[in-house]
C-alpha cells in the first residue's frame, strides 16, 4: 500500500515537472522571437491575460490588447488586484491574470520564468544600447548640420518630411534618457511612418521625431510623463519641414527657458504668445513692423527672436549652437543695422512686438490713402465707434517709439490696466526699475537703494499679484509695455516712499 502511494505521488510529481519544463521551453522559444510573443505565450499558458506595464509608456505589450488598461491599473495599484500575479521585469512590471482553473503554483512559475526572460532580453538590449544611442546622436548632428538627404536616405527615403524637436534638461537626465529609450523603443527601420531619434548633447536630451507632417501624440505624452517623473524642463518645437531642423532645435531651447515646475513642457508657439498683439490695429501694426524689420534677413530675425525669448545672450548662444561671443558680435551688428540701442528695455519690447507681427495681408498698399483707410476701418472694428487712430506717419520707422494709434487705444489701455492695475506704488516702481535692468536684481537694488533680499521679496509679491511668470523674458516685455501704457508719472526710484535708511513706508 505504501509503495503504491509513493509511486503514484512520484508519477504526479514527474508529470508536474514535465509540465513546468514544457512551459519553460515554450516561453524560451517565444523569447527568441520578440517580447510581444513572450507575453502572448505567457497569457496562453495561464489561460488568461498578460501585460508588461511601464510607468512611463503604459502598456508595452498586452495579450489581449483589451487587457492593457487593466494591466496598467493593476501595476499601479497591486492591492486592488489580489488575483493578479506580478513580477518586476526589466524596469517594468509583468502582470498575469490566470484563469480560475489554473493552479496558483503554475501561474507563479510562468510569471517567474517570463520575468527572467524579459530581464535577459533587457540586458541584451542594454549591451546594444550604447552603440544605438551613439548612432542616434550622430544622426541628430547630421540633421543640425543640414545633411537631411543623407539622414532620410538612411532612414528609408522621402516618407519622412517633417520634424518635431524636444529639448529636455534636468539633474536626472541620464536615467530619464534610459527610461524614455525603453518606453519609445526607437527603431531605424526603413520606410517607417515615423522615426524617433534621441541623444544627449551638451548636457541636455534632444528628441527628434521624424514623420510626414503630423504625429500621433504618443511622443508628447511620453515626454510629459517623463518630465513630471524625473523633474525635467522641456521645450517643444514643430512640426517643421525637415530642412528647418536647426530652427526647430533653437526654438525648442527658447521654449524650454519658459518652462516651470507647474508647466514642465512648453511648446515654442506658446512662447511669446501675446495677449497684446491681437488688440493692435492690424494694418498699421504690420506696416510699422515691416518697415522696422526691412534691413534684416530671416536669419537675423530668428536670431533676435531667440535672444529676446531666452532673455540673455549666453542662453541664446546655447539655443542656437553658437558661441556667446558670436551672438554678441551679431547683435552689435544688428543694432547698427536697425539704428537702435538694443540694450534698452523699451527698444527690446518694441522689437519683440515687431517680430511677432502678423504677415501683411495680400494687396496691402503702402500708399498714404490706403494707410488712412485701413487704419480707420481697423480701429473702428476693434475699438467700436469713435474717431479712428491717426495713420502711421511717413518715413522710416524707429524702434525707440511706436506710431501714434498703436498702443494708445482703449482696448490696449484696458488690457494694461487689467495686467498691472492695482500694484502698490513701491511695487510698481521696483518692478519698472528691475525691468529696465533686464531682470538683474543687483543693479536694480542698487538704484533703488534697497537690499537685494528686499527687492526679491517685492518681485515675489509682483508675480503673485500679476499671476505671471517673471522668469519668462517675453512676459517681462509685455509687463514693461503695460507699465508704460498706464504710467501717470515717472516710475522714478527717487519717488520710492521711504522712512529713513533703507526702509520704506506704505502709502
């Protein structure tokens, strides 16, 4: 009796061991094909579903596809899904949901084996990742150097016509690079509808998505999640034609300088998106801007726009891929061409207005009669009834002053009062002085005769009152114009109310 029971138990154990070996063999063969096949085989073995969930990308592989959401939710909240078997695997989480008829031990064996095979695949991919990352960086450098034909030929011909560029910075950049690489799983397969290149250059992560005019939104979502998880700041530019890769690259850097912890990814078309320019009378505005910018080439205008958006020459140099000395020399030359002092805060604000002006409408005439008619109609349509604004005076336009009727309209005054109205006198004087010094606290505090800490506290109060990001150079330019439009007297540091020493008294 005893010998019979022992033999039966050994037979049962033997069959269980063979069953587990067969399962391991099936998983091993699937792993040699692809990660998707491995997950599909695991789901088949447990007669349920299997999902590999990544914290950034979401469901990397899912069998069936309808189980992706359940798998991601189970990985995020394992206590709410006690029936699922979970294992960490290659930086992600493997989630298996076995059928009720499957033994728990078998499900655990399948999960453990699958996770181990995923780790092996991940280690193999990591061995190749270094070479692949260097190749991606090289292709990005070729695009920036203008060798678009060579890159598109490498990637499969003329299907890739446009590019969207992301530039990310932060202290956790190496880890973020690896996480994004694993989430995107970039491929250089020819004739793909979209190809994602990513590489680290000069202490930042550059992501270039090549496509044929539009993306599916997957890369923006991944970049947004990555920025939140790893505390990065990012700028995005595009889609632009592939030949304009260098423009997209510099615009993305300019946009990144406007990013904050509350808004970590900023599109380039949102940088300098003005609440003021739509209020200006279109015809005189575009004619004045065209006259001001006539001496400049498109390349000159782009350099100035990047400089004004980033707020400093070193930042503009980093965005444009030039040396700071080169940018300083070019801005000096452009100052000569424009006949204006580009170190003056008002001139810079006016120049940014000119660079953001809409293109002139077809058939727009420069004649005096057309100018009068267009200005009158435009002002009446924007500001309601009332006398039209005076036409733009003939002669070359200047950056030091704006034409009559451009900023002195009711709509602009209402905007300016809504922006800076209600500022206390000492805050208004301090803010105006700080803006004249191009957001440099030390010289502004010296002119105001207050401590830098005092001025910093006042600027914090200004930012809270205005509900604006004062670190954004384009925001500062508009505030400068709003202060000018609402000024009833000189915002003179000598008029700062004070009570002995370096203190001040409230009015």
